[in-house]
């Protein structure tokens, strides 16, 4: 397993890079939520994963709204290609390996600190934005069960409509864990698709 080695200077540089990239490539990010968040608890973000941009959008939400130490899990083969990311909060998971248990344990340790956010993509890989259902990897249940944490579902979508640059729609909902977490995530996902369909 590859552990994060936070470098505060590099984190600041990546934050600035994130804001610049988003300003350059997108019209805006619209954060849509009716939820309130308990910022005195560690936060676990579960998001949909359909593009290279997903981590940038989540970091943007952290900068603008949540303001905590940002950690994120990556496939080990991808983190090896981008080693600088470990200095900005990335750590690895290796599928079909005993290292998975180590990665899940480390995630639980991060979520014992109220100043931390951990971002996970429960589907475990990039998939089309147009899939009907997000299938969760089994490890997610081990992480969230019996934890006193704030769980946030965040679904990101892009739409161009009549603009040159796309708008990112970020839907956020807090969730109290139970065994139906995958269904709850997919119900939220479908609600957001209906919302976007009705915009125009």
C-alpha cells in the first residue's frame, strides 16, 4: 500500500491549480443541496466516477464548502503513475490483494479524526455518466459500519446547453448509514438525473 505524505505547500499549490483549471474549463460549478452538515465529525464522501475531473470537483467543494484535510483513495496502479498526488492526500488500494484490508483499515483511521475528509468512489472505476446504477464494491460496508461520521453523497454531472463551456452540477445529500446504502445512493443519483432532465 502507498500511504499519503502530506506536504502543506504542495497542497496549497494543488488547491490553486484546481481553482484555475476549473475557472479555465468550466462556466461554473453549481452546488445544489438541502442538507446541513455536521462539521464536527469526520466526513466520508461517496461520489460517482465518470471522468478525469472528478477529484478536482470534489476538491473544489472542499475548498469552498467543507474546508477539511482532504484524502482520497486511488487504485495503486494509477497512483504509481502520479506519485506527486500522495503529497496531496492520495493513498492506494490494490484490488485482488491482501493490501485491500490495509487500505480499508487506514481509511477507518483517517475517519477517526474530525478534521479529515475521505473521498471514495464506491464503484471502484471510471464508468459512463449514463449508467443506470452505480454498483458498490464490498469494502465500503466495512468502512462505514458503526462509524460516527458524516456521510455525504455527492453526484457530479456536466451540461453544456447553449454555452461553450459546460456547467458542473454538484448535488450533495447527507446520509445516515444503513444496509441499504447502495440503493439510497442510486435513488439519489436518479433523482438528480430527473432534475437535470427537467432544466430545459
